[in-house]
C-alpha cells in the first residue's frame, strides 16, 4: 500500500510504499478515507515527546475515518471513525491507504457527515464536548467562555456550547482570522486576546454580561488568570492545554469566595464507551450542520507539504489527508 512513512524521528514523512497492515487477532483492517494531521502526530514523531522515541519506520496518524475491509466484529463496508496509538506505541497509524485497528478504537458512524468534516472534528471535538459536559457540567442557560476559540478545540467548543443550550457563548482568540472562525462557529461575542490580565478581565466581564459559569481553556497563561477572576459563584474552569504557557496566577481568595472549581481534562482519561458516545453525538450534530471545524483537504501524496504547514502554519485550519 501507499503511506506516509517516517524513517527518522524529527524529520518529515515520505509518501512511499509500505507493507499492508497485519492485524492482531480481533483487530479490523480499515480502508482509510480521511485522516487529520494534528499536533499530536508531530509531537509523537519528534522523538522528543514524553512517549519516548518511536520505533521507525512507522506510519503516523492518531485518528481517521474509513470503511471496514476485513476482520473484527463489524461487517465489511461499515463506516467508522477510529483511533490509533501510532508514535505512542509500536504500530502504524492512519496516514495510509489501510490501517489495522483494535476493536475498542473503532466507532461505527451512521450520520451523514462528510468523511473529511468528521475527521477534522475527531478528538478535538471530543475534548471540547467532554470538557463542557463531563468535566464542566454545563447546564442550559449558563454562560460559557471559550479561550483559544479559533483553534480546532475552540471552534468545536463554541459550537458544542450552543448545542448544549448555553445562554451566552463568548469566544476569545488572538488573530483576526481566528476570531472570524469563532464567529462562524456561533459565538455571541468575540474578544481579542490582547493586553494583561486586568484588561482581559474587564473585557470578559463586559462581554459575558457579568455571569460566567464554565470556561473551556486550551491556552492557560494570562487568559486563564483573567477568566478565573470572572467566574460566578459555583463556576468551573476546565483546562485542557497550555498553548499560552504552563502557568497561570489563580487567587485562592477568589476561588474560595465563589466556591469555584478548576478541573484538568485529557482525552486519555475517557473510557472507550465515553469516547464512542461523544463521537456519535458529534457526528449527529455535524450532519445537522450544528458542529464544524474549519478544514482543508490535502491528497495523502502531498503529506510532506502538509506536515510542514502543520508545523509552521495556522493550527485553526485542520489539514485532512485523503488517500
């Protein structure tokens, strides 16, 4: 088969011939139709991540969409979303014509959402959805603030908050292009990520109308500092990343006075059942037009170009590779 193959950690994958997958007992061979290129792919392939140096050569790609060809419990022709451990454990990933996938990492898809659109949402949308529901406990009518709203997780979080009945959704993003993506996702108001914590706090209060119940935070840093000050009584801040820095200044007095909570989130904490339920909901809403992430389809043969763009370009537009 043809695949994107990484020969040396830290370098760019090459589009070349690679052996067809040989699945373990019970695994399924999937014909890949769309696979997103995500930051985790580059991190795993760098050889410098906390997962350790990957065994090479291997095919990157931690998620994708495709059709069952053989093996496993699903009949051939079944449409699926799937995850892989490529770069985190021995084995090949989704940036190929075919991929072998364990049963727990397959999610049947019946919703009529295009493959590339579902691939673009993928685990980013799972993180957004579960941050709002499982960790943040968003209730209808509550006000939500989405930091980093121009990125893939942020766009999905804005749309998900709308679908979950938030009374007001305010998005925060740095560039004008990112703010446009947040508006397109359905934010009631968009705030520029500019200035110090005091300036941001004032803008957040005004945009939110004096109420803030749930924060989805993939950035941390000064934005999280400002957001924590604005939380209403019983408010929840859910952190799932540190794009703006690994530390923020949180006031003990403020958190205690409001009985506010700060939660950490990672997709790795989900059970296969939780992930399957979230993806099923995400696909259903995407098919109805309520959830989307800005994306661009790129032929798998152009993986080297796409890899360089992911490393240096705009992370808010997801690149989806199609064999």
